[in-house]
C-alpha cells in the first residue's frame, strides 16, 4: 500500500481538533466552548490597550518603532503556538502554521483594512475610497518588508532552515529597527484627531505620560500572555465540536486566533479613515516580525529540542507552501511601490487568498501551484510597469529622503 502524502491527509482527514492537543499543543488545558465568552473580550481589551499605547507613543518616538513594539506584543500568541510546534518537532504543522499566518495577514488582513476604511469613508463622505495613501515615513516599513521576505527564496532553494539562517534573519530585523528608531515622531498638531484615551495621555505631563504608555504596553502584553492559552483552548474546543481537521486548524484557524489582536487594532485605526495607513503599517510590521523573528525562532527551538544544531528539513510540499507565501508577499510589496494600496489591489489579494482557502482542502497541491504562478505572473507585470515608468519607485525616493535627513545630516 503506497504511503499517504501530506496532501492526502489534508484532503481526507476528519480527525477532530482534540487530536492536535495530544500531538502538537500539549500542555494547553482542555476547556469548554463557553470559555470563548470571557477569553475573546479579554483579547479584545488587550488589543485596545496596546493600540492606545502605540497611538500615544508615536508622538514621542518614531511611529514605525511604536508599531514594531505593538506588532511584537500582538504576535505573542503566534510565537507561543510556533514554539510548541517546534519543540515537539512537528515540522509539517510548523510550516503550515507559519505560512498560513503570513498568508492570512496579507490575503485577509490587508484587504480588511482597505474594506473597513472604504466603508467608513463612504458613510462619512458618500464617495468611494480609491486608495489608502501612505505617509512618507511608511516607506521604511515597505522597504523593511522586502528586506524581510527576500531571504525566504534562499531557504526554499536550500530546502532547510538552519541556525545560520536564524542569525541572518535576526540581523535583518535588527537593521530594520535601527532605521525605524531614527525616523521622526508624528506631528503633534494631529493630536486632536485622537480618541479620548490616547489624546489624554499625549497631553498629560511627561512623567504621567511615560507611566501611562508603559502601563498600557505592559498591561496589554501581560493580558495577551495570560489569555492566549485559554483563548486558544476555547477555540480548540469549538473547532473540535464542529470537527475541523487538524491540518486545517493549524494552518488557518490557529493563525486567525493568534493574529486576532492585530485585526482588532487595524479595525480600530482603519475606521477613522485618516489612520488607515497606520492600520496597514500595523499589518506590515507583523509581516516583518513573522518573516524574521518568528522564522528565526523555529530552528533555535527545534535545535534545543533535538539537543543538537540540527536543521529543519522541508519536504516538497512544505517548500511549495513557503514559495506560495513568498509569491503573495512579493506581489503585495510591489503594490506599495507607489505608496498606496488601491481597491483593485486589495481585492486581488483577497480573491487569490479566498480561492486557495476554499479549494485547498479539495486539491491543495494543484491549487497552490496555480495560485503561485498567478502571483509571480502578476508580480512580473508590476515590475514591468515600474520599469516602463523609467524612474525610481516612489517608495524608494521617499526612503532615500528620510535616510538623507536622519542619517546623513
């Protein structure tokens, strides 16, 4: 009898998600679906606390740096899930969760930001929102996204993830933070546009302001840390009750849960329309975080669990997952070369994500190959358009201006 492939397992497995508890997320206590009624509000509250902290801090430190801190706190649940999977050496599930999380952020998160801003813009003005326009300082995050994801083809061609790769990825993230730390804070003149809590913090005396921002960051992070496990357990209970297969849960449901704080913060900012670009940068900061620090953590935890510097070897299907994820991020990054995200670009990202999400359980490998090809073809078109313009992309011009002002003065 021929061995069963991972794609066969994905299509035919009907094992309840409680099998995941024994296999990969051991140590998370069993709970009932009703726990969702207190864990979900707790996660929402944590997301609001750290969103207020980041919104207040951007007036005194670089906005991008504040969003980087926010992204790290928001992805604590994702780091926890990935660390458990790496420690238990569940390589297929490990890559499924990582790539699923990244594709959710870009394929669902970015379009959600545009859709939210578009809905509130139409309610307010009665006219459609053509695009989300980025501020000049956001060029740092866009360039950072390219720097973060462009190492993944090296991992793809090697077919492995080693401690040396972790060193490179950590260095990339450190360089990204170094550049962010030198950019200017947001203009204080825009403080009146803030909601009540962050506006009160910004206007408070320096000592109270620092204490309030630190308390919000620490309080929100601690609440996420304490609530992440029971929140995940409650979702596991709900998923087990409806019979979601393990692989589908790990690739799509668990990342959606662990990225829930980002989506709450993004909705909070996108609904104001004016700060929709900040919401998008929140998503991009999380993308960068996961392409670098999260991916770097995997071989480190895996090596510790094996007791030796053993690389994580990827099989052809895991390599395809990584290539598909890179192709999606490449296209998304190219969309931002002109410092805006249009309605049709957001719609294209969502449609391609939706097709793979719906059809993957039926014909995963074939669907992934076709979607990957579409991403690369569309990317080639975008690169051709940029080359035909015979000028430097706007994002690079803005980044160069910031670099000269802050580093070459």
